[in-house]
């Protein structure tokens, strides 16, 4: 199933909100936390669109249906424009595992090269192992930053899994 990849247009807003909701729901499920993304997570796409701009968002279509999206965020700290991040990348649940995510990644990587980007990053959530596997397979093999955090609200860690070690330190994810 080869998707058609095209640029975002204003008529795609409702589909992109739906895909953002699917991504949020996936994060809720893998982290066992129904509060991730708030009450209307699809509206976060609007904020993302405003920040990134429609010219840096591409969609995957199958038989005219929008089934995935990818965005390219330029690094605001990099005044020379050599750094960017892929955010988001999402494929509708029914279309996952069919090469659509890879096609979206290939498109955004091509666009980043065309724009002179040197450092392209992507930040999957730690439990999204399928995504990490795909990104590694596509060529993301360097670690540039590590995000560490703590839960200040509770000492409970029941929703966190053990199994990641980095530089001799055990982490939950």
C-alpha cells in the first residue's frame, strides 16, 4: 500500500485533529494515564500548526483518505537554520505497519535535506518501542539529548516500567 504524500491544506484540519487525538490516545494507553493531552487533545494540532506553519506539514493519503501526518519544526535556538525536529509523526491505527510511517519519514527527511538541515531529531516517548524501532531502522542512530523528569505529585511509580539503563544508571520509563 503506497501512500500519496502531499502538503497540508486548510481543508485537512479536521483529519489532522483526529490523527493528533489518535496519537494522544496511544500515549494514554502505553502510559496507563487517561489524562495525557487533556480533554480535547485534537485542538493541540491547531497550536502546532500555528507554530510550525502549514508549509512544514505533510499528509499521507490512501484512496483519498488522510491516514497520517508528519511535521518539521525548525529549531528556534539555531539562528543558522541547521537544526530541526520531526514533530509529530502519526499514522492512523488501522494503517500502521503498512509502510506509511516510513514514507512520511522519507518525505520529511528529503525536505530537511533540501532546506539545508544538518541535525534532524525526533523525540518518541520512551515506551513507543515500535516507533523507536522504525526511527532506528530509518537511520536515527545518534543520541543528542536525553529528557529526564520526576513526578512531583506522587511517589507512586506503579505506572512506570523498569528496564532501561544508561551510563550505569537504572531508569523507569
